[in-house]
C-alpha cells in the first residue's frame, strides 16, 4: 500500500530533506506540500498547494492521508513580531493537528526543540512547550514529537549567530556524554530520515525523541 504524506514547512532545513526522502520512497505515492510560495521543484509524486496559513480551514478537505509532518518554524530575524512568531510556531501546527484528527489522519509528526517546556522563562522553549502540551491534549491516535538540539546543515538563509553556533558545537559535541548527549548538535537530514522511518511503523500513542534518540532510530 502506498501512502499520502503532507508536509508543512517543506522549504526549511528539515522539511526540504524530508521532502526529498519521501519523493524517492516507494512507500509513498503522493506528497502534498503546503507552501506560501511554490517550490522550484517538479516530481510526479509532488503536489504543491500554495496557501495563506491564516486561511488553513479553507483547505481542510485536502488534509487527508497517512501522515502529516509539521516542520514549521521561524526565527526572530524572520518574524520579529512575537504574535507572528507565535502563529508560525504554535497556531499553525496546532491547527494542522486539529484537522488531522478531524479527518482521520493516522499520524502527526512535529518538530519542536530540546528543552521545550510550557513553564520555561525563555520565549522560544516556552512556545514549543505550549505547543507540545496542546498537542498532547488533542488525543491524537499517533503523535511523534522530535526535539532536536542545534540543527546542522545547509540553510536557504543563515545568520552569523547560527554560523558561530555551528562552529562552537563542533568543539562542544564530543564533550557532551552520558545524560548530556541529547544536547549534541544534529543534522537536519538525520531528523528528516528519522521522521520518515517512524512514519512506516504501525505503533500508536505518543512518542518523544531528543537528539540522542533521533540518532539511534
């Protein structure tokens, strides 16, 4: 049986890697991407739906299939307004999950971040924690939550701080051992491949993976 997948955030580091994997995977016959602008990519399996995520409800009938992968996320430089940031990192993924449940989608996969905690004093990790908490309360049939640490890989747009962090983690990673392994940096392509592999499993319930667990799956 060939599956249909939906990706939100297919232009980002993890989403773009995941898209390439799914397009080449025999297990998937259709990959629908929800995008704000069309991707410069053609493939017989690829369906692109250009939307305004504020109008996601208008496209509810298309949110069907085996698995939804939410790779949505932004940065302060891209969305300096906190309300817009909250929309992208919280409201849109949650609405996707609600539509997934409404339409009987088997699996929902979402990328959050290491340290996600709704009680965190840090805006970013607090927001990710609030999203996880809201998703858990939805009662989805199968929920996979990926909590990567520093993401490595070629980005469409990179900031000097990200480049600095990349260099620092190359030094720090070998020092993070035992319980600290979950804080090691991880390639976006590694996260994407783990998402693909987990989507082929039939287990139901809620599963949470930090970077060290993503590496071993």
